[in-house]
C-alpha cells in the first residue's frame, strides 16, 4: 500500500481507542471539561450503565456558538496555545481530542449557553458527521449527551461489562475527580436513581465521604511540606490516611492525586505501604486519599492519553514526602513501632507496659506448660498442634541447639512465652518468633537451591480475579524457585501444579497461598522489585507455616524455638517488622514498684 494520510475520521477513531475505553472514561473526560469551564455543580446521568446514554450537565462558562464546531474538532482546545503552556498545564484538558474522539464512536450532542447569551446553541456529531450549530433551548452552562457508545464499533461494545460493573467504574471515576474538587457539587444517577450526591464541602469532609463515612474516626489527616532545592516551591502532602484498623482486604480505596489528577503509580503506592511497615499485616491494604501538590513543571502529565499516569522529574523526593507524611500521621496517633528487644547488655530503660494489663490464663497440668526446665536433651522438631508430624521437613525444622544454661519459661494463653533470662524476663510472641526463624531458614535454603516441591496429582484451579493474573504470571519464575509452579488458565484462573513441600506438610493449601500472593502488590519488573517480591513471598510462607497464637507447644518445642533465637540475625523483629518480644528487666520491675 502506498503511504497516505489517514482520513480525519479514522484518526479520531484511533485516538478514541486510547481515550474512550468505556463509559467511565467518557464520564471522566466530560466532567473534567465541566470543571475546566468553571462549573460549581456537575450532574451525571447514566442509562444502561452509560452504554445507552451518558449526560453530563454543568453550570460553567459555556461555549460560544461559533466555537461549537471547533470544540468537536480534533486537536482544537482553548486550554493551551504553546509548548511552554504544556510544560505547566493547570487545566484537566489540553489535548483537544476528547470530544472529537467521542463523536467518532457515538452520537454526541452538545448544548451550550454562556451567561450573557440570549439562548443556547446545539451541535450534533454522529459517526463523524456534524449537524449544526443551531439555536436551542437550554440554561446557562453546557449539557453533553453521548448516546449508544460504540454503536459503530461493535467489537468494543461487546467488550463492555455488565451494567452494574460499568456503573461501578463510573462511580470510581467520579469519586476520583470529586476528591480533587471538594468545593464542587456532584450528583450521579443511574436509570433515574441517584447513587451519589456530594454537596460542595471542605476537603476532609469530601475525603471522608468518598472513603466511607463509617471510617471517619480512623482517618488521620496528612499534612507535610517538604522543601527541596531541586524544585520551585515545596512538595505538599495532604488528604487522609486510614489507621491499620481501617485497612481493607482489597486495594480499591486507595486514591493518589498529583496536582489534582488521580493517577496510578505503584512506586508511590509502595511509599504509603512502607510507612505502615511493622504496624500492619502485609496482606491488607491501607485506605487513603492522598494529595500531592508540587511545581507543575516537575510533573509530566502528557504520558498517557487518559492522563492516568505521570512522569515525575524527582520521583524519589515525592516518594520520601509521601512516606514521611503517612508515618507522621500514624505517629501522631501513637501508631509507632517502639518496643524493641534490647540486647542483653543494654536493657531498655523504659518499657511501655499497657496499664491495666492483667495476668491471663496460665495453663497448668491439663496439658499446658508450667514453668519448666527442659533438660536440654534433644534435637527436636517444632510441630504444630494438633497434627503432630514426624516426617522429614523440607524447611523449618527447629533444631534445638544445646544452650549453655537451661532456661525457665512458661507459655501463657497458648500465645506468649515468658522466659526468665539474664537480668529479668523476656516476653515473646510465639508466632512472630517462629515466623522470623522460618523466614531466615527459608532464605538461607533458597540461596543454595530451589525449595523442594510436591507435585499435585491434578492441577488445582484458583480463581485469582482478572486483575491478578498478569502480576502472578510475572512472578512465576520467582514462585517456581519457591516450589510453586503455576500457569494461567483462562482469564482469571491460575492452575497450580506444585506446592512447596513444607507448606503442604503444614496443611497450607494452594488456594490459600496463592490468594495471599494475589492480594499483595508484588512485582518483578526490575531486579530490586524482584528481590523484594521474593522476600515478601518467603515472608508469607513463613507466616502461613509458623505456629499460631492458640497452638499448644510442648516444652521441648518451646525450648527448641527459644534456642533458635541465637542463630538468627534480628530475633527482635518478625519479617513484617512487628516486634517478636520485649524485655522486662529486674531494674524496670524495681522502678515500677518504687524500690530503686
Ligand atoms: P480539551 O479538554 O483537551 O481542550 P476537549 O475535546 O475535551 O479537549 O474539549 C475541546 C474544547 O471544548 C475545550 O478546550 C473547551 O474549550 C470546550 N469545552 C468542552 N466541554 C466544555 C464544557 N463543558 N464547557 C465549556 N467548554 C467546553
Ligand atoms: Mg477535555
């Protein structure tokens, strides 16, 4: 074929492929236009989840009648005029292609009236053919109607999900914009029923309403300013973040806005997670609406046609600002990892002991463990009650190293170990310590060879959801080293062919293990991320296989576990960073009883 210029209509359809993916993307473009036009209230109406009709009405400045035709023409915009403008865009729009794109894949009608116009004008675009502008009835402001989306692109129309799913995505899109513009009122209705009604409000109220009013007491304000010589003006972090108590099983309630635009950025999401390190289980997701404001020249918004990704000139600065802002907010709420297991030589001078702490069940001869002096006899394996097992373990055997002096200890509530040693007692979280020990074991093993695996007779199918498939696929080489062999099977299923033997022995199923991996935000796209992912999965394995609070341990098992403390690097921290133990020294006891 000879080279030729594409027809403008075809150009628009190609552009539409990038900007107009589904009703939610249309709504996003139209609502952004309304905000750019200075609207104070925006109303969005959907029919058939937006596939049949999307109507966005605003009370903004309107469009001059003689500019209506330009508005639906590609690369026509009122928002930037030069390359310099592009470097510091203050409006949502600037590409001038949304309306033209939408007009190429749906019936588009715009009715608009400026404040001083005697009446409105309307223009219609259908399959690229333009009708109007002609006089019409209408209040000041603009109404944009989009009918039968993708009518002329059946492949795309078929690709749309259920009405409820599309409506949900529109809801999310409006939430994202509403967070950036708390002073603007938004309503959203679906087939005549109002499903969102946000009056103009202050920023915190808007955040609370979007994240869930029930969470209000758990939402902490973020406020940080970071100056940096590289930037004109500071980086400001605002918005709210939920305490660990507000965390959710899914990552849906995580909003990150840079200069008022909602964006997706794994590395910045990770910055939030890092601030929670040691305070929260890695399998749940913090909720947040986090606003980053910085010099617009340091942010390239023109990376993605729908502007959902940005390129930052100083990503690590922003990363640091976010991490600090979240950590500070948590700290102000008293959420900080403070308890440490001091080295024997440096007993912690003050140790926070919760007031009103009562002695809980101390189990006695009915199978529990009284103060005990094991004879230091055996090389013992730590098994998990009630299913004691004797098989040769793949990882995790707790070999008891003979200690020089036997220790006295007791198990409280099948969860805590109290050990008399040195100058005082150490209180240990049995699960956290065992997890730490297993983690170190596994890490040492994996450095030598892949973990031993157990083939499943039939591959086990696990439904991971469409979102997780790609990520798990990318992690496959890492998982394989750990003994987990899996392949995608269909759009949302993963077939598991083998499992790490020691997990099987500890009764951890493929489904449970894979779903926890899927729930995380692990990636392997660069060596550093891959190493972190390996570590996180090892950590998960250790956590799943470790004894739990509530597991009864025999005296020999406890002795074996305690003995292992000497052989690991940082026995005072479980791999998540939670403390595994704290110490109560005789000096501290004396101080508390006023005897010092
Ligand atoms: P962009 O927003 O990138 O400029 P669009 O295709 O979305 O491109 O819109 C084209 C132009 O139409 C805008 O620059 C603006 O001047 C005008 N316009 C679109 N929607 C509205 C609206 N709701 N109110 C006033 N003007 C609008
Ligand atoms: Mg626009």
